[in-house]
C-alpha cells in the first residue's frame, strides 16, 4: 500500500541514494537563494535526525525558494525588494501571484530563521534574552510550557513564534501555513516549525515529543544576537 508516510520515506531514500540528482530539483535562479545550513545535517540529532534535516532544508525550503523566484520572474520591482520588505508589502503584490509570494516568501523567511537558531546545546537561555523572558514571558519554565502549548495549538500546519519589538518586548504568537509575523509588521526572535515534515520521520504524529526535544538543540548565542539586532533595528528576518 502506498501511503503518504511511505512516500516521505521513499523521498528520503532517494536523497540518500542520489543527493545531487534530487537536490538539483530545487535549484533556481533569481534574487532569492537557499541559505546553507550553518552546521552539519546531523548537528541536531538530540531533536531532529539528519535525514529529516536534509529533506526539510533541501527539498521543502529549496522548493519554496524556487517557487518564489518563479513567481517574481516578471515582477522586477518586487524581485528587488529584500525579503522582509516583500512580506511587509504583500498587499501591493499583484493578485495573480500574491498567494504564491505569501506562501513561498513566508516559508523562505521562516526556514531561514529556523536553521539559524538551532545547532546549539540547548539548555536555559542566558544574557539579555533570559532577562527579557523573565520580564515578559514569566520565566523560562513558564515560557517553554506556553510556547509548546502554542505549537500544539496550531491546527494542521504552521508555526509557533516569539515576536520581538524594537524596544525588546517579547510575545508568543502562532501562524498558520507559512505565514510570518512580518506580514503584520512584527519581527521574529525565534520560532518552531510544526508542519509534519519537520518531525514525522522520527516522531510520526507525536508533535508533543518533538516540541519537547527541540529545546535541546537551540543556540541561545544566536538567539541573543537576533535579540540585539532587533533592538538595534537591524534584524531583517
């Protein structure tokens, strides 16, 4: 029987057998590019297996970059916009490509952030982020509980985020699909992907287990850098 789960495993096997051939499907030309992972694919094994990382990064994120460039190919004014400005100006994007831009630009921004904040040892936060979490989110334990609840509360596919203002104030937010808080004029400090493709190979339908394990691979140094950039007005995505 050919099930969606089997299809996912067959895709994983194809990548393992012929990475150059499969990954090339995501290759594209245009203003937006797929960022390289800042660590080895197995760096997040405490929460996410290497094959999931490879499929997620190369196939899912790569396809979004390709689709975004394709949607913008005849729109030079929008193609030249930085990604955050594109998301902040969706209402100006021509209606015939607006959904494609929303989904794929949002996915590009979401995933670019997602790769950046992982690859670390996890544990409790430190520095200014820890102070902000204590001030705005009830301390780390309460924050982690509420953030995981936000992730569990996403119906179907979507994201749980922590938004950050220029003054450094934090809040937990949810978004469906590949929507990004930039679409509402907010900036993202950190976020977790709760689409099934982010965790299904290891956890199947056990999203709660994935959410719990994810804290073990966070890079709080990078998150502190994003927090400092937000306060300096230089955080883009």
